[in-house]
């Protein structure tokens, strides 16, 4: 329950920040995608910089996660083909919808009905990807144990 309450509070706060920064406005996103305005890039870049520095400082200080109490840690994985493919699908969806999936809840909260369409596309994409992954996992033959001849 503590984790859900913390998630709700942080989510509402993040939604307010997204709306305040106008990241839920399709016109702002369009200007960014056409490379006419650095506004969104500056907001995202500052968020990445603050998070990168912050988590490293927290990890170095030995601080534990607020909600779970787990140590702050992560592992690094080199990029692979599925990362590149996922990034391409994400970028195509972003260009078609004119928005990132991040501000969808803020768009709906602001009364922008386009957010419902984007959310529907997001849910459909996740559902299709999950179905594809399950089908692919089922197609992989499981190794059968062999009985050694005596």
C-alpha cells in the first residue's frame, strides 16, 4: 500500500510538472520534432542530468530506496538489436501520434481527447508486442532430456 500511495503522489506531481512545462501540448511536440524549438530537448536533458547525478550520489552515499528499502543499484547492458528496433518503433509512434507516451495521462487530465486515442494506440501496441513475445517463446522448442544407453 505504501508503494502505491507513493506512486500516486509522485505520478500526480509529475503530471503537474509535465503540464506546466507544456509537454502535453501537441504544438510544442511538433515544434520539437521539426527541430524548431529546443524547449522539450532542454527539459528532457535537464531531467536526465539531474537524475544521473542524483542516483549516483544516492548510491555512493549508501542511501536505500524510499519505498522498498532496497539498495540503489543497476546493471549496464550493451545495446542489442531489440533495443534498436524498440527505439525505432517508439520514434515512429511518437511522430505519428505527435506525442510521447509519457504525457498521455496529463493530456487526458487536461481534457485533450487526443490523449485517449494515443492511450488506445499505446495499449494496442503493448498488447501486440506481448502477444508476439508469448508466441515467440512458445515456438522455441524446449530441450528434451536424453536417456543414455547402457
